[in-house]
């Protein structure tokens, strides 16, 4: 039997915190320890055989079924053997537009393996992954903790050659793995770096009440997409009486086409951690977690280094800035490929060592979050902005944007444009203005805020992007006139079907039914009944689903049917009646 | 004295206690709201969504929504029937439910509720997934073809007898029921036919052996009366042919 437990680096099992939570005192189980243990086991073994899960279950004192259930939930854990080189091709629509599918077929051919299958010798397997956060430099490939952006046929050949020579991916050229930041309009977050500790100094000088008021006066709203007023969330958490409070930074940036958090985590980790620290001071939290999407594992060494530096400088740990009682530290929890874990309650479940199934809400996390304790969950960009606001005061932030959406926002622009990358633009910027900035003016459509957002057609390009109008979550994918809108919509439905947690009926089944119908539509094997069903499914998912994922999963279809109706019509065969459909098909006489 | 608060379901005022959900309040008042994953005595799951109701005009799941004074709740409209009908059809689409050939016909809540909502035949393209039957256990079969992922067995195992016999595993449409055994075989769990987890199954996934067709189809519990009537009768035990016989 494989000895997993001894090989696990102890700091990743037990976390940065020495004292375990009361709730888990009797177990070798703390926040994120199941994910960490499974990552460690898989790093050693390449996949997670039953014996390894059994051993981990015994070590963590959990039912075996909980381990298997979690392992089967996350895309990056493998309960069946995969290749020693297991290659993921990012499968976002922007990757596809840049030729990812042909590249993948080429690699399969070069290495003699079919997609989603294990080569006979066990060396290679190749499959697709949801957007890995490189939409500005696709097509991108993920192998273990290594990301290869901007892949070409020539690069695929080079990679295949290294695999044939059995060179471990850890020894592949670093130049192939250079992720660009592509700052096109940097904005305040990137233009003016802060000296570490500046916001903490201000915090102690002004006191928690004043700083909270500052955040409130700035008008800052959550920048992960939902737009909940940040100060309200903090105040709610602060006033909820409990034995512990927690601060979580949501770095599970999974919305297709978004990569702004990637750039913040790369260039401004200190600002993010400082924002979390300020929040901890205000709500009274001793512990914080950065929930980092599995795709961004390559960032961990730098993020850990930043945390170490801050601990050494007295900006994390006990008696921060010399103030007795101001104790706070941050631990990184690494996700494993599950979009749903960007939903805050699913994220909390994931940290609690379970499958990432969204909770029933209310209660909301500021009242009952991690281990049932009041918890602030904010997006990376939100925390970074908090630091900026604490240093600059609220006026500068509030002077930008619209009445209902204050401030400036980082947009991740990708797709058919001359200059993909990061654009800091105030809320209220119109689609046209953004298209001009990025060199994508001939676009016929733009997908805003990722798959869950809105597919916008030319007639709405003069609309502003803000919480009160077009969604402004940050992802901005440009589609030129040559693109097939049905393929765009189909790719999003495929995404939702792949990423649905499977908890509730409408989303679990509805996303898969919709995916299949879109496939039939593209293959021109569809019927009028299919189109009616597609509409009914989208409507039902919107109102009947358990969480935001399911409620927005029908958006690409609903927006497509309202703004791009022509795309759907010619493909419908009026006289095609599938055998199975005995009621709803009107067969022309 | 506790002041009674009230909600209105289809214009009927009913009382509720603070902390109750709409489903609990309706149950106590003898009003049936369709459901498959809800079960009094188990924690609330909220996954099947069959209990979709209109609360002040907005769709909510009755089993997860707290009752609050002044709520105007719609439960019996044609619009809701249509929505629930599509939901239950989706459960048929994702599994393999061959009612005429199923041992559980007549005592299956999925079938009973489908009839209740007006579903008479499958009319959507079905997934027809390849699913397995685990007949390794001496007393109980697991037929994965019929599982609707309601997690009643999971919750009963966790909350009633602490057996942790089951879990829902996987993600999305690949969600599946697993027994708590590294071998993956049901026989290697400590479960018995009399366990709460087995009795909890509202469909035919967990099916006790050695009693096949002990009551002829046609004389079973949901053959006698529609589920919306039976479920509100005194002494009703779900899918128990002997309970609540009037």
C-alpha cells in the first residue's frame, strides 16, 4: 500500500495555524486540509487510487465516501489513472477561436493518443478544461502546475518531443511558461504601488469605525460580479456576535474570459493581503483564507513569499503593527477545478473539506459562514480596492463611475480585438468605448461578465456597463463578424453543463439538455420542438435553480434568442419530428 | 402565549411558528406542496425543486424558504403545474425509469407525483445513460438507473442512524450515489434492509430483496389514491403499502 500520509508536507495538511478549530479538534482536519491532502497525494502518485483515498480517510477520520465524493467532484482530481503527462487544453470560446481544437488534435496525433483516453503505456493523456484564465493569451495549455500560454503548432511539436524524451514537465523551458500581464489601461491599482503596511498604519490611526465609514462612503461594491455593498457586508459580519470571525478572499476566478484577478495576484498580492488584514481588524477576524483556483497553482511560491515577508514585517501574525490583540494570519487554500466554488457558500463548503455545493441561503456568510461563523467573502479586486481606498480616502474612488456603481473596474478583454488585456475603466463605460480602446470595433457581439453574464449585440453597444445596466463583472469577450453565434452559445452551455454542481434538478439536467439541443442546432438536426424546449428550460433554470449558477445558466440562450434570433431560425427543420417527441411537435400536414 | 403569525397559501390563511419554512407550515396545516427530496424528520435539502411555489409573485422552493408574515403564496396555479411538470420530466430524462417493468411501480413517489402533475408518457429526448445495478448485498439492491439524487438515503444515514452509508459523489450530470465502501460494493457496507437509509428512498433505487411483487401492482399505495391526497392523510408513511389504509 502506498504511504501517502508520511509523504504529505505537514504544513499543507495542518495549515499555517497551529491550534485547530474547536469543531475539528479531534480530527486531523482543518480548513482546506482535504483539498491539500488530495493535492499532495496526487502530486506523488499522479492520480488518486482507492487505496490512497482510504488512507487519507483514515488519517483525516472522515467517511471514505466523503473523500471519494470530493475527489470525483473536482475536475483536477483523478480517480482513474491519467498520463504522467496529463495535458489540459483550455476550452474557453476564446481558446477555440484561436485554434485550440486543432492544436489539441495535432498533439493527440503526435503522441498517438485519443482525447480523454490514457495511452497504453500510461505516459500521456489529453483532455479539455474550462477557461484556465489565459483568455488574453490563448490558446493555453495546463500541465500539472504549469501553464503554457500562446501555444502554437510549433510549440506543440516541441512539447511532444520533450514528452517522447521523457522530460518531466518541471524541467521544461520556463520561457514557454511566461504569463504576460498585458496591462493596457493600468488604473490606480497598478499605477501607484503602495508601500506595504501603509493601509494598516492608516487603519490604526483612524480606527475601525472610521475606516468602515470610509469604505461605505467610497460606494465600493463587490467586484466579483454580484455587486453587494462591501461596507454592508463587513458591518454585518462585525455585528454578528460569535466566538470566531473569518475573512476569505475569493480568488477562484473561474468566469470564462476573466483574468484580472490573475494579474492582481501576480503584481499586487500585498494590496490584496493588506485589504484582507484591514477587513480582519474591522470584523475581528483572526484567520483569513485565500481560496486560489487550482489553475493558478503556479502562483503559490510568490504568494507564499509575500505572506512570509508580511509576517516578518509584522503585518501578519500576532500583534500586527505592534498592536496587542491585533492577530491575523492568512493561509492559501488551493482549489481543484470547480467553477461553482466561486459561489461564496460553495467556496466555504470546499474549504470545509466537502464537495462545493452551494448552501441554502439565508443565512448568508456574514452571519453564518465558515464553520457556521460570521465570514466575509470578497473578491480579489474588492480587497485590493479597499487598500487603495483606505490610503487615498473614499473621494477619489467615488469620483469615478455612475450613481449606482462607484469607482473604476478592471475589465479583462479578450477575443477578436487588436489589444487583449487589462483595462481599468470607470463603471459606466459603454461597450463601444471599450471596443475602441481594445481595437475591436468591428465586433458583432460581446459577451459581458462571462458565461453567466450577457451576450450583447451591436444595437446595445452604446449601453453603459454598470450594476444598474449591462453587467460589469469584468470579463469582456469580443466576437468579430466572422463568428458563429450559435457556437458561442453552445460553448457556454457546454461550460455550464460541465460546471453545474449537480445538486438541483433544473441546473443538473437543464444544462445538459440545453447543451445537447445546442449541439443539434449546430448540426442542423434540430426541430421547432427543440427550440421551444430550449426556451422553456432556460426560463425554468432561471427561476427554479438553487443558486446563481443555475439561475444564470440559461442567459446565453435567452440573450441569444432575443438579440440573435436570426441565427436560430434558418437551422430549424420545420418538418423534422424526432421519434421520441409525441406531444409537442406540430407536424405540418 | 405565543402570538400566531400567518401566511396565505392560495388565499387560505394558515398559521406558522417562527423558524418554520413554508413547507413545514403547509404540512402542519394539511396543505400538500409537491416534493421529492423533502421529508419531515430529515434536514432540508432543497434539491429536487418540485416544491416550487410563488411567494409574492416570485418562484421559491417552499422547503427552503422561511415563512414570513404577509407572504401571499401560490401553490396550485396552472403555471406552477407546468413548471413542476417540466421539472419532473427532467428527472425521467436523466435516468432510466421504466415504470411498467419496475418493482416499485405503485409505491414510487416519482411515478406518483408524475401522474399527479399530468405526465402520462415520456415525451422528451432521454439521455439513456449507462448506469449499473449493484446486487452484491444480501438484502438490498442498488439500482442506479432509478436514482434521482434526492439524498434522502444520505441524510437518513447521516442523521438518523449515523451509518454514513451513502454519499452523493461526482458533479453535474455525473452525480451518483456511492456506498461508503472502498471496494465500491454495497455488500461491503454495514447496511441492513431495515435501516432508515434504505426506507428513505422515495423511488426504486434502494430496493429490499426477497419481497418482489408481494403486493400486486394495482393494489399498491399510490394505485389507490393520488399522492397529493394520501400524503396529507393521518398515518401516511411514504411508499408503505400498509400505512394509512382507510
